[in-house]
């Protein structure tokens, strides 16, 4: 158990809809990261937050947004969903600072129909 | 532009033998490298890491080697066990103040046969 909790585990929704994925980091971790893994693809970095502030941005679509709350949990909002958004979405957390490994949750599997 | 590449999508090894997984990178700014193992329906699990100031790091059955001039790293598992069967991802992080944003390779599926 990595200590990173993601909810829900599975989500099925229709095109055009909006969903929110939730992540609770490991106790003491200030950084939260979101990654997307599409079918047969590697993990693609979406966005990182550190102690409530956006720290780095990857190839995140404008239809997607995220935030980190004062209690350090994070939410990833996906709107105007398309079939191609179907993927596994992973959250990870790490200690602050440099050269700390990321610890991943078990992901949310999103299916857009 | 794939900055981290794992050219072998799969590898099959006999139990007790050595497993060698390879990874190449192109970005010279990468200076922290990690290996993750992933089982189906689970998130990636951190295995071992290495900083660019080292060329080898060992943890039990797992050893990571880094060749900076060749921009190549490898993971050795000795001896391999059936429970090691999983997808292995290498990842790299640059030396900057943006935190530990990792770029992942596409993964190598390791199958250890009993």
C-alpha cells in the first residue's frame, strides 16, 4: 500500500460530461502529481501541485484542470469529455524537495461512452 | 518526442536467472533516474533510483546501472523470481526547481518462468 488514495476506482460516463477525480496524498507529502495512461501507452505527466500551488504543467488539455486544497488533497476535473479521454488516471505524491521518488495510487479508470 | 525509451516491449527469463531491462534517454538535463514495477490493476510501485553522481545503486536483488555518456540505464534483477513478472517502467527527472516531474518510458513486460 503506497499510502496514496484515489477515488473512485472506476468511472463510466458519456461524452460531453464532466467528472472529478480525487486524490489523497501520503501523510506528510506536499507534492501531488497527475498522470494519464491511455491504452498501450506509457504514463503521461499532466500537472504537479506543491503545497497548494501549481508547480509544473505537462501535456494537459485545456478541458482539464486540477487543484490542491489546504488539506493537500487534490482533484482533477475533466470536462467536455471525449471518447479519447478514456484512460487510467494516476495520482502520485512525494516529499518536498529534490530527488524524492513518487508514490502512486492505484488509479481511476475512466471510460467515456 | 520520446525522451525516455524502453526499446524492448517484453522480456522472458527463466526463474533463478538474471533479468536485464534497458532504458535510453535523450535529455541531458535528466539527472535522477528511477525504476517502477507495475502489476495489473495497481499503480506503479517504486523500486530503486539513482542520481547522476553515481553509476551504480544496489538494493537487494535489484541493481541499477547508469552510463551517462551513453545516456543509458539498466536494471538487473538477480535472481529472478516468478513474482517479479510485471511491467517495468524507467523514469527520469531533470535538475530544476520544478520538483520531481518524471518522464516515463513505455515499459517492458517481464515474464519470469518457473
